[in-house]
């Protein structure tokens, strides 16, 4: 395979912290709360405690938004009444409570009900003063779940997505108060071992300096090679520098997908090249500023991908990453990529698929065909029975099934 995500921006409002735009997250590194709607709540000096002393509901939003990744924040319940906590698209302006429209999703532990599009359903159980509500968003899978004092309450919503990105939100009825924790203070029930990251970017000044030193090291290696070969000197890690970085975090060679996994997590857009911004913002978001921490994260990410549902977003990203500005990728590159991704270990019929590919005249792999292969593998794990040729599978899958039937031994 030849070695030849998108950024979003968000206003930081009154915050003095720096903007971090990477890894599916956009906003200040130290997000605070801002008011939504006409009825303004009161904020304390931290910008994370909100109270409503008016006769009408008020809404607040965290000044950060996400488009991908797995994110977690906590809310301490200061009062016992009705408040709805969750996530909302940028179109949510606070005219109604969280969950009263089609662009916000919320849970009110005062009534033990979740709400979306003004439809209320029983969920969880009552919260009380001092309780800690955990809010888990998997923006890739589109799921929103909650915890209460560390107890998992299960998935509340599916298909929680919006092209504009999603922000943490809450609505408070009269005389209600709550305190958000995006991770600036130690989380009561951290979930990083499950892949959920805080929205607060926590990294020491020393570790930030080390992160910059590492970037300069790998950038220098790549630019030295570029200078010697007449290539372009850039503010990025590429070529020999990328290979050295890959080796340093534990890659075992060209057929190891580890560096691809890391670039996926960093939101890298240009093939085989990590920009300064992608490097700095990506690793800062994950509080990862040393090689040892990078190696540990890479191993965690690799392990996560053993589960097919977790592997799917990465698999889809690989196609878009490899095609660049092209509509499709060559069948040669697709086959090479499948080998690197270890597809043989994921499907008992993979040797037959590879054998079939040698007989096909198809020269290119389309995005749809690439994506549909995983659901096909999931449905037909070891044998193909009851296959409907008039179904919605792509032509290459139809042809494979026909070839398999004609070549059964």
C-alpha cells in the first residue's frame, strides 16, 4: 500500500483558555458554561456552577462541541428538583427545556424520565442532593448513556448525532442548582478505561514542553530526509520521521496498523503526515505527552478494535483516509489495507474472499462496497445461508456469493 478526519471550530466565548480543535472535539481547553435563551441563570466565579432563581426555566451549555469520539462529564446535583441534563446540537437555543425538541437529548433525575422531541419515558431512578450524574456520549456509535453515583443506568438514546456537533447542556427549573465537572477537578467516576475522555484538556506545562520536543524530533528526522532527497521541508511529521515515531510507539513493521490507529485518533487528514496542530491538539486532548504514555494509549486503542462494533468507525475512516481526493481506491490498495487491518482473523471465509478477488475484473473499490463488507461479515460469520440476491448488498458481494456457490468443494 502506498504511503503517499475534518477540523471544526467553535467560539470560546469569554473564556481565556486556548482553543483546542482535534480528535473530534472543538473548543477551549478549559470549557466553562454559557447561557442559552433569554432567561439567564446565575454563575459562580468558576463558570461551572449554575443556579436558576427566576420563575421560568433557564438553560446552560458547555462551550465545547464534539463531532466524534467518546466523551464524559459529570454533574453534581445541588438541589432535588427538576433539571434535564444531556447533549444538544448547535440549533438548540434554550427556548424549551433540554429534550423538548428534536435537537436535544436529556435526562431528568428529579422525575426519573428521559426526554427527546418532547417525548418523555421512564429511565433510571431519582437523584438526590449531592448525587453525581455521569453523562457518556459515544459520538461515533451515536449512543448517550448515564450513570448515577457510578451506577450504570444503560443506554438512554441511540442515533444521537448532528452534523453541527453536540455540546453538553442542562435546563433548570426554578430554584435549582447544579455544578458541572468537565475534568478540571478529579472526576468522581472516571471512565477512561472504557475509552471515554473528559472534555477538559489536562496536561502539565512540563508534559506540553515534552510533547513539543517530541514533535521537533520527529519533524527534524523527516525534514532531514526531505532535504537530502530534494523533497519539501514542512511543519509536520512525515517520511522517516513518521517511521521512527511508529517504531518508538511499538509498531512491528509495515503490516502493523498501529500508526494508522494513532493517526485516526489524532484526526489526521493528509496521507502519511501528521501536522503540528494535529499532533499538539490531539495528544493534549488525551493528556498524553510522553512516549511511554503514547505506547500505552496505542495498546489500549489496538485492544479496543478487537470488538467489531468498535472496529467499524476505524475501518470506515481508513477508506476515506486512503482515497484522499479520489472517489474510490484501487483494488490493490484495498486488498493491501485489508491485510494490514487483519481481516483474516475477523472472518472465517476471508481466504475464500481473497481467492475470489483474484478472479474478479473489478479494478476499484467503492466507499459503499468497502463499508458494506463489515455488516456482511457480521451477518455471515462462517457460512452463507439464506442469502437474498435481491437484497441491498453491493454487486461485489453478490458476485462473491455466486462465485462461492459455483466453487464449493
